[in-house]
């Protein structure tokens, strides 16, 4: 494993900027033309409320709500695109859909809006996937995320703040963890150098491992020299062998 997988691209900046910019445009349209977008949020266990699974992350209650979600989204989306570019689109799309569905199932009978569910998806995915890869740079990223946003874990519990959608936070956290298990990152796996690192390695068939018993003690598997000499076998052949003796010039000089 080397660090050549970490390549900066325009998407590292473009993805978070355009995503957050779209949220601000939606909010501007909402207040500029006095649109009531709240009805497009997630309304749990109501068939019409399923539309909020797709629309709710882009709807915010007020400027403070939008601002508080914008900064984490800029940071987390940039980190996701830089360290996990192959999985970023799936994490965002499936994260929105499945966290929304879980919110629709477990949420209170009220409209649930905002991108905080996606933020919890990103925090959960980046943290757990970094730990799972056991690659030092990604583990460091996981620890950095915890240092920055570790306090968010308290808001997945119902009694901390009843004015927020803790159901959406919990749904996002669960979704991010599940996605981290489903989406593999073989590009960050350690290369297989030795036979014993292979998944199909069988110690009992390995020539070196045969020198050790089940307790790890060395066992001499070589045949002693005396025993080997005593086990010499002689073979007879039924084929007739004819030898031809020729005279050379050196024989005449002797």
C-alpha cells in the first residue's frame, strides 16, 4: 500500500462547494418567493411523506439551521472525495435514501428536514471505514473526525434535545456504519507478500510449518543419517547390459 491513491482533483473542492451552494440556492428560493418547502420533508409512516426521503436533505428551517449544516458538509464531503473517491457517490446517494427511509420508519409524526442526517452518514462512514482499513492515514482521519464531531453522538438520543430530529441523526449514523461494512476498499489493503497472508493458506500443508507441533514446539522431521543409511534399498534389473571395451592410443604408451 502506498499513498498514490490519495490524489487531489477538482472534485475534492467542487463536490462540497456545489452541494452546499445548492442548499443555499434552495433556501434563497424558499424565502425569496415565500415557498413552503416543509411539506416536502419526511413525514413518518405516511405514504405522501416518503417524498421527503429525497427532498428533505435540501430543505432547512432557517438561516442558522442551514449555516450549522453547511460547515460540516464542506469539510466531510471534501474528506470523503479525497480519501474515498471511488465510494463517494454511493455513500452520498445511498446515505440519503436509506437514512431517510429509517427516519420515515422510526420518526415522530412531524416533518423532518435538513441535511444533518447526511452529516451523520458521513461521520459514521469515515470513522468506521478508517478503522476497518487499519491504514494509518485513514485511521488518523477517523480520529480527526471524532475530535471535530465526536460530540454529535449525543444527539442521536431522544432526551438530549427534543427540538431536533434525533431520529434522523440516529438513522444517518446507522446507515453510515452499514455502508462502511458493505463497500470494500481493496485499494487500501496491505499487499500479500508471504504465503501465510493468503486467505486459503493451510498451515498443515506448508513445508515450514510441518517443523512445529500444535503447541508451537520445534519438531525435527529430518531422517537421521544412520537411519537413512540403514534404509538404503538395492534394486535389480532384468535388462541385459552390454559393455564394449575399446583400445586408445594412451593404452599403447603405457
